[in-house]
C-alpha cells in the first residue's frame, strides 16, 4: 500500500499564505503530479507531507492512518530533490547503499538491492565513481537509485529534473515513467513544467496560490480546464481568450465578430463570457463559414509548426499553422474556429461553463 491523503493543509510564512486549504488524494501506485507556477506552494505541500514543515492546520493520512504528528522517519517516505544531495566522498555504490546500512541490512542483501536498482536505472558502470566523476544526469540517477533502494511507502519528488539540460530532461521523463511502471510504487511529483506533468502523470493537481484549482487526468486539465486560469496555465502556445456574450443563437464578440453559439453553452443572454480557443483548434485556412476576420500580427516559426498571431480587433488569437506557412504582418485573413472544441468561461468568476 502507498496511499497519501492531505486534507485542508494550511501554512503561513509571516503574511504569505503558502498553503490555503490543500486537499490531495494520491492513490496507491499512481504517478501523481502537482503542477503550478513558482510560489504556488508545491514544495511546502511536499515538505508538509514528508513531516518537514509544521502545519497551521490540516491532516496527512498515509495508507489511511493519521500520520499528521508522525516524525519524518516514521512516515517511511523518500524525498528526491532538484539538488542531488549525494555524499561527495562516497562512491555511487556507497551512496545508494547508505539507507540500507542505516537500517543494518546484511552486506549480501545490500549488494543484491544495489545491483537490482542499478540495473533498473542503467547505472551499473557508475557504481565505483564518486559524484565529482559524474555528470549532472548521472548524479540525478544515483540520487534516484538511493531513494528507490529503500522501497519506501511512497516517493516524493521535488522538481528532480530541473537542473538537467533539455535533452537529458526529455530522456529522464521517459525513464521515470518506465521506472514507475517497473517498480509499481506511488510517485508524488511536483513541477512547474507542464510538459513534464502532462507526459508523465496519470493524475495531475493544478496548484495556484496555495489552492488546488483542478484535479484530473492530463487530458482532463488540458481538454476540460475547470477555469480560465488552468486553461491559460496548461498548454503552449497559451489559449486565446476573447471577450464575448451570448445573444440568442449567436456568440457576439466585444470586437464586433459573431459566431454561432455552441449547442452546449448554458449561459444566459448578456452574461460576460470568454471564448477560449486553443491554437490547434483554429486555422488560418478558410474551410467553412464559422470564421473570425482578422489580420496577421506576427509569425513565430518553431520548426515543426509556425504559430501565427492574428489580431481580431484589439485581441490576439494564436493559431498553430503548417511549418512553412507564409504571411506578412497586416495580411487580412479569416480564422476558422472549431466551436465543438472551444471553451467558454464566465468572465466574472473565471469558471468553465458547459
Ligand atoms: P517553486 O516552484 O519556486 O519552488 P513552490 O510552488 O514550490 O515554488 P513554495 O516553495 O512552496 O512554492 O512557496 C510557497 C510560498 O511560500 C512562496 O510565496 C514562498 O516565498 C513562501 N515560502 C516558502 N518557504 C518559506 C519560508 N521558509 N519562509 C518564508 N516564506 C516561505
């Protein structure tokens, strides 16, 4: 078992409310990612669960048992940080073996456990080296091996890939998902990188200002964002949001456009709304009548695609286009909209309407 539940976690540092009632329900065996911008309270949440931060309120349950007042050691959780925190004078083998030595495991059990985890992480050839003789990515693997070898109740990971270069980060994302599948443990992972979250997680909690905004699968938070803020934080390029209101069977934009109102929109006439359009759900090639008139504002070639910013009145719509699309700022274009995939938010509360 390895369930982790946090209920109503509250923590203030002076006048900063770092955690403002955080609830998390991490199922056994899940790869659960807490995603949020810098300062959202991710590290504080993890430290509170690990028992390293004294809470002002709330409780932590591990495997269904109240562990709020347990010492960190009694919780049997392993933390992996963005800094590797290896012992510099020890070899990789000794670093990995240290938690087992502390538990007084026998030399043969230690050797077997280190060998097993070294094979899993493909670091057999590093075992005799000291940290100074390893690259950042290698040290990160050794740090991970040291956490994995203990077989704790759950792993808590605080942005462990942040210090790696882009290529290694991409590799380690795949590696971590593989390791998670192979080990079958509970991973609670915090990051501000939405690609990490969407690519590795089976559950994502989106955190802002010490409050959970939405919990769901990666597809839920991307395709069905609970509010305007989640829609804007998850997804690149950023979702375009256009001010509008419903009028009968039309959506009427503040910039003068008018589109058929999607069947599923429940808003009453006149209520201020925001139409959310992801860049892949709009197109600058005219395919139908459902279109907004605008002009090219800028083009951003990104190799596999070009993002075209189209100005509709004074608002911008980002459009994912083919890599070699041509255009010049000022060109008049029409933006075709896939309204079945559009999002509508209440402009006052920011909440999604469906
Ligand atoms: P990052 O992605 O930058 O690491 P985070 O989401 O992990 O951010 P936390 O480190 O949990 O955020 O911090 C949440 C808030 O609490 C921030 O405003 C931070 O400045 C504040 N904070 C965290 N630890 C302390 C501390 N020991 N003393 C004072 N303020 C703190």
